[in-house]
C-alpha cells in the first residue's frame, strides 16, 4: 500500500483468461480514487484466494472476485470463494464482492449471495457497476426510522411489538407512582415516577440503561442513582413528575436510544460469532471430507 489518499483498497482476483478485464478494471477504479491490487501472478485452478491475500489482510478493504466461464469449473471458485466470503477473509473485516461475468451460471455455493452483474466486453460499464457497489458499501448506513404506530394495532389493541423492535417510552404509569413523604427531611418532596416502555427489555439492555444513567452527568438537573429497570418499566425513584417533564424525559429518551443501539450492536456481534462458529464447523467438515476422500484401504 502507498501513503497516497484513496477511497478504499480493492484486491482483484481473477484467472489468466480474464486478465484483460482485470487490467481494465484496475485502471478504471484507480482513476476513480481507489487503490487496486491486482495479483500479477494471477489465480490458477487450485490456487487459494485466502492464502494469496493473507499478507495484505490488514490493508485490503474489498476483494472483487471475477466469476466467469473460465473460473466456474475450478476448485478455487467452487470451494475457496465460498469459504472466503464468510471465512478467514470476512473475519478480518474484508468485504468479498462476487462479480458475475456475462451471465455465467453461478456455482451452487454462491447462488444465494448477492453479486455484481457485468459484461466482460464493456469494461467501462463493468467499472461503473463495481465502483457503484463499492460506494454503496462505503456510504453510511441510513437507519430505518421507528414506525410510530402499526395500522394493525388500531383495530387490535392487544397486538404486541416484535421482540427485537427498538424500545420506546410510551408514557407514565400513574397507578404505580409513589407519594412524597413531605416530612421536612431532605428529599422528602421527591417520589417514584415509573415510565412505561413499549416492551420488556432484555437484561443486557436494562443493565446498560442503568449503568449509563447512573454513571453519567447529563445536565445540572440530572439525578444519577435514581434509575432502575423493572419489567417493562423505568423507575425514577427520587424525582417529581414536574422534574421528569422539564428535565428527565429528554435524557431518558436519549439513554433509551443509546441502549437500543448497544443492543443492536450486541445482537450483530452475537450473530457474527454464531456465523464464525458455523463457518469453522463447515471448514472442519470440509477438511474431514477431503481427508476421507483421500484415504485408501487394503
């Protein structure tokens, strides 16, 4: 890699017969501000894409894998690319982009993967489509706004939000509200104000909310130490309704959003870990099958 500023780094994997297209893509992508590494040794049948890019995994952002009629019958395309998309390369933060050339029949291991469709004789168009895909990967993900009310709930009040829907504050639980002591002692004018949530949060969400609220000072009127989560309620024990309306509600919403984001990221990390384990098991089974296929017995 060079010290020159670039949008992202791209490794183009290809076979010898597709060298002209690979070279054209390199030239076009470099003109658009990408750093492109094209393995001059080229990939041959049986070569390992994982081994070829291991030395550069810390620098590579994307692998553009050209899938053509010249490559679909090779062991590399049938096995190595499918492993690369969710295996060693993906675990190192590299995004693998399959590039389907001239409507070639995709290998069964890749038919459920999104791919870029290009025509090998139109390098300009191919470059534009790959550059467009790269740009969409690099662009910040636009969050999907929370649906305020589902039409179904208007006629079916008993309908419940999805178990993984973002949590919202829906109101004050007036029946569960406490009463001030008003005995003249310090804090005797304060009482419990419970806030209803749209659904019961997970234990991790509740822990994150309590730790964030009680461990931070959001404003001069913030009261660390008064918040806890119980069931589908946030309990602010040591305040007043007036304080909640004037000061605390905006902070509650802010911490709720942060807890939602934390849970979303934690869920994604858990899914990645599950996928990693599944990939590792698939690779282990592949090695076992390969070993068994090579065994001979008298």
